[in-house]
């Protein structure tokens, strides 16, 4: 992975290259950006650039970095137990899977990573075992005598014990040790770690950047690439999902439509509550990462309905595949009188699911609230 492989982010790349050439390399850096903006890919490219820039044999170093096998390049990322790793999961036990995952798509998200290692029914985290492993790795001398680089992907998944154990190391690392923390949600990183890092913020990708990448990497025509780029909201990961018609999107659509139809019918019909209970039980069995992804899909669906209701069809890119469902008929029920509350309830549900709340209860509570919210009337504004 080199800077040439990074989609867009020209300003970020120039900053990293110039700071390296000038010898201004912070020992702890925080790469902050939404999913699909290339934070991890850029961190890997930057690490390779650093290792090659200060190497006595840049060509050999580049080959090792390309295979993610350089002895001075280390990774930590969210993991959980699976069929192969029964206890004390740490990143070093998943390196082969990690390399194959990044080779397939360096813009992959956490949900895809957990699916890749067969733990999508669990929440991945970076725990104290991982922190101890990081301390041991970085206590060793550099193999080539240059930098040692630790990339912590999804650093917001560091639990409190792991964060506290790494705090001193990040504040006063061994000589020529660089931490690159990559996150989509810096608010979840403890302040004592954030304050010790120099933050670099990644903007969403431009439509032009996504079109260029899709045409070059996916061999599609520019018109189709533009259509996908307009829908992807600056997220290259989402663009790939749309291009390849990700199966999860179709499943989520089926869940969503079943949900809102039951919620509509439930008002004044107690018998339909059983349908909502059954729906909540079914979704609860899917695993927490899937549930969080589904809630994000629901937020997107409601926002698209709102845009259509308020007469901005040019901004509506959602095209439901369910034959007997029409977005234009659903849209009038989503308006200023209920959208903010709907968003709040969905975000609250995700918050509680992330913190291991009972998914059945959380989803059923959300469903019952939705039955009222969908029938809320929009307040009339007097002229």
C-alpha cells in the first residue's frame, strides 16, 4: 500500500510526506475519519513511507511492507473469540486473516472484518491482553535500526483497562516508536490518550475521487460510477457495497419494511404487537454488529423518506427492491414532527446495544415507540 493507492485525500497525503521530509514526525498520531474515507489505508501507506524513507534498502523494505510482513510494522485491531481462537484473543493470532482481509479491500469496515474472521455475532474489542502484547512488542529493538510503528485500527474499541495500560507507553514511547491510532469516533477514545496524540482529520471523499477509483479499480463505465458516487455519501466502502449489491442491504430492506408495516398496523390493534415481538426476537439473534449496521440503515432510510417528502427528489438515491413497497407512499409519514425523535430513539438503541444491553428488550421498546411516532401529525405553521 502506497500513497498512490489512496483515493483522494491529497491534502492529507501532502501533509504526511512533507512532515516526514522535514523530520517532523509526531510519536503519536490520531487519524480521524468516517467509514470509507481511507484512514487505515493511509496509515499503512504512511508507515511504509516512513520505513522506506529511513531504510538502507528501500526496495526490500517496500516489498515487506506491501505484504504487511515488515518486522517493524505492527498492528492491533478489534478481535473476539472464534472457532480457532477460543480464549485470550489478540491481533497477533489473526495476522494471516488480517493480511488477506486488507489484500481484498483495504477500505473494509469493522463489520466486514468481524465477518471475515467469523465473529459477526460478537462485538470486537481491543482488550487488556492486546495492550500487554503491544507493550511486549514495542519493548524489543527495531529490526532494521529505524522506526517501529504500531497501527491501532478502530482505536475507539480500546476498552478502559487497555487504554489505561497503554497510556504511559503512548506518552513516553521507546526511542523511534510511532503510534498511529485510527478511528471513526474519536469521542469514544479517553481524553488522556487523545490529548497525547496529534490529530489529523480526513474529509469525506469527493464524488470525483470515488468515480475515478471505481472506473480504475472496478472496470465500470463513468456514468454508472457517477450514479454510485452520488449515492455513496463520500464513503468508498458504501460505493463498493452498492456496486456489488451487498446482500446485507437487501436483508436490511426486508427487515425494515416488515418492521414499519407491523408498526403501522399496531396502533389500536394489540394483536399485532405479537408481530413486533417476533420481529425483535429475530433481529436480536443476528449479532450485535449486524444490529448496529441495521440501525444505521434505518437512519438512512428515514432520512431519504424525509427528503422525498419535502420535495427534493434529486437528493433521494434510495431505490427499494421490494416490489409492493413505494417510497413515495411512505415518505409523507416522515416529517418535521417526528424525524428528530425517530433519530434520537434509533441512536439511543444503538448506544444501548453497543453496551451489551438486552437486544430483544431494546428493539421491542424501539418498535413500540415507532408505532406512535409513525402516526404523529406534522404541526401546521400559521401564515
